């Protein structure tokens, strides 16, 4: 019995020791603790600096432009500086996408969609999506018209806020643009334009905004320590993550079902119709499936709700912070465009 106990502790100690060792050639970075990896040091730096990106800056200052760390089970590399980023972007070694609960739970526990897939599957799907989105305006001059229409709607929404509050109104930038960016994509995807009165959509975007504030470049607790999704699903954020995505799946599934019910092979209204046609023609063993269509729509929905809208929000906030730049921008618009019309894509070379 004593031998078994000693053997158990010896094997455990060996496994913990091996778990704290870095692979040969791994970039320099913080030491790894068993199970935790670099999570403790990263959390401490984040607490001291207030932000994850500042914690990453401190690690780069300590270890150089390429920093290797491990957060839970996830091995991660921070790349900083133009030369290092350019080298990384030009190498095929970095073309793959990550795996894990955080990435696959959002697409029905499968690797689906475009954002988080790779290899031949990604190439086939990406080629199809880009080719057929162009038929409905993506990357063409027709899309400029859609963007202009949504920009006009956004201006009218701001004007209505001001009319409702003559003394001034506060417009939070974190969610000011999501609906209008999403409409530009969704017009091509599903021939639909949403309004601020669509309560389910507004609620979903608010939930996603809240979800994105809880996640960051380091991932999520339930992804770094997968066992937490079973023993502490609420505390690790797993329950909320799944609940939000279930609501989003239903929202997208309802729209897809409406398209399937009204599908006419002789009239392609939008990208969703084109994809449904491909599903019917490709057969059951193809990569073109209803789940893949839902995943593509989810990727587009999140792109509209997060990346582009957040970039626009930050752009406006920077203009507010630097009024001298705002003044120069307005002077250039007045000189090139004038006050009688809205700016157009054709004005850009001027």
C-alpha cells in the first residue's frame, strides 16, 4: 500500500514537473507554473497596468518582441513591432486557427464558419462566400451606396436624439454603429434591413457587447482550463457564453428557415438563397450544410456587431479627444465635398 502511495506522488510530481517545462525553441517569456502556466503573472501584470494590452507591452519590454507564454492549457505567443509582425504574417506556419471550447462552442461544438477554420475547408468556403457576396455588392461600387444609405440613417438617428433633448444628448460610442454596419452585411446576406425598433436584435447586440467585454485576447477561463466548464460553468463564464450563443443561433435559424420556406431556384434574392441552392446541389457529404451556413451568418453577425463598429467608435472618440484633428477633417470635407451633399467614395482621391 505504501509503495502505491509513494508511486502515485512520484508520478504526480513528475507530471507537474514536465507540465512546467517549455518546449525546445519556445520564445522567451515568464516561467510556467504547473497547471496555471503563466496565468498568475499575466493576471498580476493586468491588475497593475489596468489593461491586457499594457500587460503585454510590459512582457515585450522584459522579454523582447516575441514573447512565449502559457495560460492554462493554451500556449500563446505575443508578437510586437513591425518587423516581427511582418515576418509572422508572411509565414505559412501561422495560417492555422486555434482549437478549443471557446472557438468550437460558438459553432455547435464543431469547426464551422470562416473566422476559425483553416485548410482546404476554409479555402473552399471562403472562395464561395467572396465570389457570391460580390454578386450582391460586396467589394464593389454598389456596396458604397449601401454604406452611404446606412450612414444617412445613422445621422438621422443622432439628429432625432438631439431633437428629443434640446439641451444635448449622450451617445455611447460602443454600440452606436453596430446596427448600421450589420445592415450593410445583412442586406447582402439575407435581404433584410433592421431598425432600432427590432427589440430582439437590439437585445442580442447588447448581449454580445457584454460578452465581448468579458473576453479578450487571452481567451476565457473555461477555454484555458476546460475542466471548469463541468465543475464551475457559471463562475467560468461557460453558461453565459452558451446561453447567448443559443439565442443567436435561434435568431439566425429562424431567418434561414424563412429563406428555405420561400426558396425559389429561379430567383436568387441574396447570399442565403445562393448557399441554400449549393446545399441542395452538393449533396449530403459536402462541406456545404445548413450548420455551415448558420456559422457563416454568425461570423458576419459578430463582424458587424464588433470589429468594424468598434473601430468606428474609437475613431469618433479619438476625434473628440483631438478637436484640432476634427477641425482639419471638417475643413477638408468642406473644401472637397461642400455642404450640399454627403461624402462619396469617388471623393476619396481628392
